[in-house]
C-alpha cells in the first residue's frame, strides 16, 4: 500500500465521495447552524443595531463557507498545511504587538481596513491542530517533540497574555497543552505541572493587572461596589434571575434593552438569552450545546486515527471550556475574563474560527 | 497490534474524558447557579430589575391662588425652568460643566463649586438642580444643544408670585422648602418633600389647603437615566384657591399713607369679624423669599434693624395706653365703684397715700372736675388713675379678659397674646407681688399691660357691636366653601345703657370741641374713637424732652375708631411707632380708612 500511495488515495477518495453525504454528521451541522442564527437574533436584541447584526451575518456566511470547505476537504492532504500554518499564525501574533489596531487600548486586533481580526483567536485554533499534526507524524510520539510543543505553547501563551488578554491566553495554554497530554504525556509530569501551577498562583496574582485583580475580587463580593467594578456582575445576575422560568420575551428584556448589561452583545450575551427566554431557554441552549459537544467527542472516540482523535478531542474540550467559562463568569461564579460564548457572541474572528473548528472535525469524522 | 492499538485508543479517550470533566463540572455548577437565580430567587431579581428600569418621580401640584374679597388676584404661580443634572449620565464632569458654562455664559468656577457641593451632599446618583430660574435665552440655548450636554434636562416647576409685593406681604407671607424642624413638628410633611410650604402668613396658616396633592409619574429609563417612555401618570391635585377678606383697594391706599413709617393698622368689619385691611410697616418683598435667587438680599432682609418680617399688626405688643380707658370706665361702672355722672377733680396729679411720688396726667394742671364722659373725651389720666385704684386689679383684669385682652383672638396661631397682668401673673413672671401703683398705671393702659393692634380692634368691635365679640377672620372662602361669622361671646353689662354712654363719649373724642381727636371731625361720616399715646419708656424718672432726642424712645401714636357710628362698618386701629401724637398721626389714618370703606 505504501508503495502506491497515489492509487490508494484516489480509490479512497472515490469511495469517500460516494458516502460523503451519508457520513456527514447532521447533528453537528444543524446544531451549529441553529446556534449561529439564534446568535444573530440575540445580537440584534442586545445591540438593537441592524448594522452590527448584518456585519455578524456576513462573518457567519464566510465562516460557514470555510466550515463546509474544510468539512469536504481531505484532512490527510490538509495535514501538511495545518502543520506549517503555525508559523504564519505565530508571526501574526508577534505583528499585532507592534501594529495593533488603534481603536482599542489593548493590542488584540490587527486592522485590515475593511475589518479587524484577532490573531489570538487564530493561534488558539491553529496551535492544537498544528501540534497534533507534529506529534503524530511518527507512529510513536517522541518526548522531545512534546517538549517542543510545550515550549511553543508557552511562547504563544505569553504573547497573548501581554496583549493583554487573560481569557484567551488561558485558552491558548489549554489548546496547546491538550494535544501533548492526549498524545501520551506522562502522568507524572502532568501532576507535577499542575502542582507547579498551583504553587505559582501567588506569582500569577502579582503579575495580574489591577483591573484583573479587581475582577477576581468582585467575584467574591460584587455588591461591595455596585456602581463600580461589581456593576457588570450585579446587573448580569439581575438579568438572569429576572428572566425567571420562561423569560420576558424576545426583545423584551429590560436589563438588556435598557443597557443595564454591559457588553450585552458580546461576552454577556448569555444573560440576554437568560433574561429574554428564561430557564427554559437556557435549558434549550445547553441541550443544543450538549448535542454538539457529544457529537464532536464521538468523532474523537470513534476515530481510529490518532491525529483525528487528538484534534477533535482538543477542540471539543476547548469549545466546552469556552462555553462553561463564559456562562460561569456571566452568572458570577468565575471572574470576568474576556471570553465569548461560541457561535453566539458578536465577534467575527471568534465565529469564523469556531466554524472552521467544526469544519475540521467534520472532515475528521470521515475517517471514522 | 490491534490489542496495542485498542489499549492506546482507550488511553487517549480516557485522557480526553479526564480533561473534559472539570469543564463539565464547571458547567454543571453554572447550571445550578442559574437554577438558583432564575427559579429560587427569581422574584427577588424581578423586583430588582423593575426598580432598575422604573423611576417614580413626583409631579408637583400648582399651589392655590389667592384673591382679595373683590376677586382680584393677589398670588399666582409662575412657571420656572430649572436645569436638572443627572450625575449618572455625566462621564466627565469638568468637561460637562465647561460646556454648560460656555453655553450659558456663566462663571465656570461658580458652577463647578455648586456642582461639587451638591454632588457630595446626597446620593451621588440622584438628579438635582444645578441652575435655577433659567432665562428664555438660556432655555433656547440648552434646548438646541441638549444632545451635546448629555445628563442635563430642563425641568419646569412653579414658583410663587405675589403680585402686590410689599403691600400684601404681612398678610400673605411667603413659601420655602420644608425644614427639618417642620418635619419634626409635622411628620406628614415628609410625603410633600420637594414641595414648598408656607413659612408665615396665610401661606402658612392655610398651607394644607393651598398645597394640593403631589402626583406621580412612573417612567421607564435606561441605564443612562434616559427616558424611554412613560408608564403611568397620576396627575397632581391643584391646591385650593382662597378668597381673602382683604380689600386690596383699601389696603393699598392705606399702605401708601404709612410712607414707610413703622407701625400697624387693622381694619375689621365688626359685624362679621372680616379683616378688610391689615398693614404692618415696614414690610418686604415676599417674592425675594418665594424664590431665593440672591442670598445677600435675603440676609439683609433678615438682619434689618426695622424688622420688616415682623408682623406688627398681629404680633406687635404695644401698651394700649388711653385706648384702654373706655374699658376701665366700663369695668368701674360694672363693679359699681363709680357712677356715670360722678365727678373727680383732676389737678394734673394723682396722689396715693403711702406713695411719695405723684402719678402725673398728660396735661399739666389737669382737666379740672371731670365725669366719665369728659374723662374719655379729654383723656384724663387722673380720673382713670382714681378709677383703677378704687377698682383694683382683681376686678379690672377679669373684665378686660371678656374683651379678649391677654389671649389670642383665634385668627392665627402666629398672633401675640399681649399681656393682661394680674396678681398671679406678676408673681409668676416678675416674681414680685402686685403694687397699687401697678393698678394705677394699668388704668391708663400703661405699665405691664400690652395688647396687639388686632386685640384692640377686636375689643372695639365688641364696643361697636354693643357686646357681641366676633372672631376675626381673614379668609372668606376656601376652595368653594365660605367661612362663617363666629360670635365668640355676648358680653352683657348690668346696664345696657352703658354701651350707649361709652359710644357717645367716644363720639365726643372726635366731635366735641375739647375731644382729643377733634382734628378728624367729619359730620358726614361719624366716627367714635379714642386716641392713645403709648409710652415707650416710663417717664417717671426722666424728663420726656430728654428722651425725645432718641427717636426710638418717642411715644407710639395710637388711634382706634369705628364708624359710621349709626351702623358701624369698620373698626380701625392704627399705630405709628414713635409717632408721638395719636390724634395728629394715627387718627387721620383711621378716618381715611373708614371714609374709603363707607363709600363703597
């Protein structure tokens, strides 16, 4: 077989083309599309800005296009591309520090005139795929490869952290470490790493910006400064709580419509959903997310390919991390860090990257 | 190989599950928190969200108008526009204030200091008035630039406007913000906070009628405090209008007669007790206090030596002086210590056994032999010294009490009571026992006895009514309700003829050639009256001519009269402080008042 890779590949391709439609996971596609369009509606409700909604709609179609492109692609052919795309992504991550968009105080965006995008979102997507590809290039993963990935992960983490963007930098750390861990990093190192992490907490605390410390502190007592640092959390909790069982109705949430919730169209979009659709709406949302995550994990569990396993496993966990951390911070059980709700929050780069994630996992699924 | 594969496979899946689990756990705890918020604590948060968006604000009622007895408007309300600031919305206060000061051409540092003083005092998020009483030009400028100065809003309110300022001030009084003391005295007022209430005068006495009821507006506002829509409105209730008994025409003419001199005048309709004119001079512009725009002016007003805010007609306590004599005479007739015809020799001095110094009469050499008629007409002091001495204070005071001396007339709680001295009073207030000399002085309305012009007017109304003591009134109508005449009591004498006799003597004061107020004689409209010269300082020790040098120690001039005698329409008391001669200074005022009113 190895002697004639070309013929094999062609054969395989024909076979696959025939059952491509069949193997396509509709659960994933439908839940993602449902989430995205629901997200558009919620962005409109939260911002009351048709312009912002249309803009997000355009990103959505670009993202869906990318998703389907990747979904129909052959990931084996793409692997080399994934492997090397790490370097341009890293390059952009460095570039943004020197040429950030001037519209923001942080160095998160690169301004391309028509639109801006976040290299940090790109790296948290490229890094795990590239790492997985790198780690699985041989049958058995070598320790020095793992250490290299860890090193680069910390580099990326650092570059994002100094933008500053604590939320995304933690995600980058997670996304970079997971391929190493899943591919068989010895438990003893994992334990010692976690132990070291806990030990370094005071150092991390000291290196935090004042506003970041404030966010952590307000978590424990948001009522201490209702009009200051605690405002976001207090208002967001009021929104979630006042939604009750069935919510106040679409476009009827007083907290969001009257601008009591900050960033209601981006990071705090969950509180708008909870306010307008209540506990029932939240359950529905979590149910759809549940289906999506479950189907994505299934790819990892069912695939016989290590690369597919590592990539879909990592990306699923990262997706779940986003969802759980965003919701937790919105309802006041985690400090406020900039972390959007996947498929729902306003923000072009995040949406497109998330859709590309799904596209890749869909393409991996064909290996099942 | 396949075994190895599957083992490796399970290892990867296991690791995925291990690293998935903390997030599943996190999501699960988040779900529990959501359940807690939106199910168990939902009501709590619903209330919070309602109070977040709903603003209840007061709509202040329009205070009732006040008219004179001929339905001439005396007090109205102006619409005042104030600039209200909502600190919630202002992001950069100094920039905001700079814009305001540029726009309105106002001194920046003054606005800034106002802003920060107000901002530190209260709830920092509560809206408050930064600039009051905007001019039309300022309003126009603000309205055009409202978008630029986010956080500013023009709020209309009513301000009280007294139309005949000084002339009506002592009657009407003024309004002001509710003080802590007022809330302490009347906790009901808390629900009227923000409203101005009457501080004195009619504004105070009838505050609850004039005030009206506050309305409420529930509005939906966004987190910047910007109005989204009105939810509900409960309109305010306008205060009741009042009609006073004051005759503006009469009041005005008499006021100008005072020419700024210190004094008071009260004109009462004896049959009804309705007060047709009430003057206290000097006076003030109540609008200065109704809308305080200049604190310096207000400070001057309160520190004025002539106390323009003091209502002399109601609260000024003067010795009634000779105006008391008719009552002393009646008391003696009642006690039968003298008869109408009995004559006493007035040699200009009255000597009491045991007292070394004589009590002097006002006229050197005396009036010769005088009976009561002559004693009243010529105002003999010696005659009444003697009368009082024989009568004793124990008989005199209770009789005077019948005519309302020593107690409030019931017009308002703000009036003075005067002093009706008695043995008990002197022991209590002075810690001394009563001397005969005290009674003698009281016989001519001097010494400890004092009365307000209103009290004297009420007492003379009873004379004019031949015994009917009316309750003075100044309100004719509250809203649609008329007030009614109240006869407090009917004073009866043992001999009804004495009413006539006294009236004849009082008529003599004006009409007899030897009458002390002969200068105001007018046969067309006959007035019965009595002059008085109230000593500011006892002249027993010092010669009056020495005292005269200091104007504030000169005698007060009094005159009280009623007329036309046949059918008394008006009882008028006039006091000019330090005016010296009752007949020359005070009597013409009374004549003028009665003439003006009789012609109506």
